[in-house]
C-alpha cells in the first residue's frame, strides 16, 4: 500500500482517528499523517500526544496533499465534509470513513465526487465508550472486522484500495450493501447502546451502591458520547426503530412468562439466549 | 471469628460455594470446610479441585457438625433446605445463604428454626456468568458488598455473627430489609440479566459475525445459568415485573424521541444515562 498512500489525512482526531494515525505510523504504511478537526482543542491534544505529523485546522488545505482521506467524525457530518473536502482533493484521491451508519452517508455522497476522486463507505467494528485522542490504541483495528459498503457506481479499483488500506492495518474486511449494514448494525450495535442507556438512565441514585459487575458491564456503552450516538440513532432511524420493536416484543415474552409463572417458557427463553451468547465468536 | 466457626458447611458447591470454601481456607478462618450438594457430580468436581476438607452427600449429616452453614444453592431451594437442615443442626449453629433474592427465603424460613439455631439471609453482590466449582475464585468476595436482611425476630447476636463472617472474608456489609433488597436488586441485577438475555435472544445467527465488544459486553450476563436465573425471576416476580415496566416506559421515551427526530430530547436522555453510568462506584 505504501506506494498508493504516502500521505493519509485523518479528518476528526478522536479515539478512532487517533488510533488510526498511531497504527498507520507504527506499521510504516505511510510517509505522513495529516490531521484536521473542527475542534481546535482536539487537534492540539492529538498533536501533544505525537499522533500526527502535521495538524492543519482547515479541511481544504488538510486534504489537498492527501492520497487517502479518512473521515472519523460523527456520522451526521461525514457526508457534508466529504463533499466539501473532495473539491480540494487531487484526482486519484480515495475518500473513506469509519462511520457507524452507512446508507445516509453513501447516498448523500453518491454522484457528488469530482472526476478521479472516489468515496467508499467503511465501518470498522471497533471503538470504545471513551472519547478523545488520549484513548487512542495502536491495536484498535487489529483482527477487527471492517465493513465496506460500495454502491453501484463504486469502481473495483476504489474498493480494492479501501480493502487494502484496512487489510494492511490488520483488520478483516467484509463487503455489504449499505442498507444491509445499517439493518444489521441497528441490532448488533445501536440497540445494545440504547438498551445500556435505558438501563443506566433508570437507576435511582440511592441504589448505585447496590450495583455490581453485572450492571456495570451491561451499561458500559452508556458512557459513550451522547453527541455521537444521537447522530447514529437519527441517521439510522428506521432500522433502529425496527430493532427497538423487535426487542420490545421479545421483552414482552419474558414479561408474560414471569407474570404467568410459566417456568418452562422462561427457561426456554433463557436457554435460547444463552446458546446464542455462548456461540458468539470471540473477540 | 475462628473460635465461632471452626467448622463451616457449604451447601451447594458451585462457583459461589467453591469460592467461599477457597477463601475460608486461605484466610485460615476455619478448621474444616464440609461440602454437600444434591448433585453428586458437582460434589466430586469440588473434591477433585481440593476445595473441601470433607464431602458429605447427605444434607443432614453434612450440617450436623457445623458451626456455620452457608446455603449456596438456587434461590428456589434454599428455604426448604435450610428448614430440613436445621433439624440436624446443633444449638448455636448459624445458617445463612448467598441467594440473589431474599423476601421469599426469609419469609419461608421465619419461625421454622429450632431453638438455638439462627437463620440470617445474605446476598453477596458477586458472581459470574460462569457456573461450577472449576470457576471458583479465591478473591470473589474481596471488597464486594454483602447485603444482610435480618427480620424482626433476628437476634443482634446472630446478625453480628453473620456480619463478622463476611467481614472476615474481606467483604463490606450492609443491612437492608428483605423487601427493599429485592426491590433494588430487581433493577440493579435481575433486570440487567433479563435485558442481556432479550438482546442475545433476538440476534439472528447470520449477524453473529457483525457483533463486536459492545454486543458482547452488553449480553455477557445471558451466559448465566438458565436454571438459576429462572428461579431468581420467579422468586422476585413482582419487583422484577415492576423493573421491566420501568424499563419499558423509559425505552418508549427513547423510541418516541428517535421516531420524532427530536434530537434535543434524545441527547438529554443520553446525557442523563451517561452521567449516571460515569458516576457509578468502581468495582
């Protein structure tokens, strides 16, 4: 990949952008990492931690010399930033992103790239409830799955470059349609976050001392950035609503079994859930 | 405590009973740990791992020489076992338990102990989704909270013995009414388990590969023993149903905010949840 992307620009230098910068440098995949961020404070924190070769607050100037631009900003700003940035990119530049939702982004970007500039949507299934460049981890993407969501107009060459970019970082890559991605992730990622937040939100302060590891683990995601997650839920509204309703119906089955004292039905539900959980692939 | 309980009998030698045996021996708090279990397989696995000084399959014989008996069996069998066992205990024996629900147990036991034998309900907020003596951990109770739930007839001496027992094991002790305990734990422990199971139960197999650490952590509890948890939900039915309804109402608020595109309401909900989660005491 080294000859394809000597300069990578990272737009949004939080946990994901910072981790990406670290991994690109440590694996010697790039000559130069340029970082940009709408928030000057975040950009200087990333610089202080030595994550970037160059910090350029202006988006247009930051992407001008890049071979690959990776958008690591909240999902509700990625598309607009990509369109704005693309006007400043040289032909041959690949744009991609790490957003947790894909349909809204790839649809908004579709047909808006200048000739020779490609956008390929991406989503590494990696992250943390923590925010900010100080939580960057050099191994954040290692062994993780990255979903790429090409559209009908994505060229094989652009898709291959995006795939190579992530493979070089030690990730696995899977290709999915954006709609299919959003539908699945609504259940496997967005719903867990929402459920964690609901659970945390109903804890009366006087019972905080009566929580243990079970409550802590089940609600860990609720510590995530409200701004980031609000955007994800809004951006993937229909699939998230469907996932919530799926959850509600299943919860009602548990409730009915408990209310009726139907021990057999309850055990069957718990057995099914355990079988699925025990069968999940390891990290 | 050493002079008060030279012999401790552990009824039910799974993860909790096994961990208790390990900790009692390592801290040299007892001369002898006798273990008993309805399941001969479990008892021999505990013996094989060297957790017990003596294994006695017969409950009556196992408790006959004990100074303290700790019931570590599923919550739906503790009360009956305590009543049966008490007839074989010497006067001066303290009976206690580690059950996750308390009202049903202390109510069933109330007034059923022979003269000189005391029962004090207890619940260490410690455990794991794993089951069986092979997962025993010597430090399982260290720094953890143990809730004791005395009734109107519990003597101060019995309560003090139970408190000393857990303090000696490095736990913290809090005294609560059984009903208050059950009401709080329905939300802080039983509901998280149920929510984890619901979430796990609705995962289509074809999306298992699209889960990451968020889904894994949020559903960890779903790997717990269905038999044990079925008993907990049934035993604490009313409080669990209330907790479910509390959750459902709050979930509906999230759903409404997402459906209406009410970004401000959504962010407020997520902010509240984050504040509560971030404020939880560490392990």
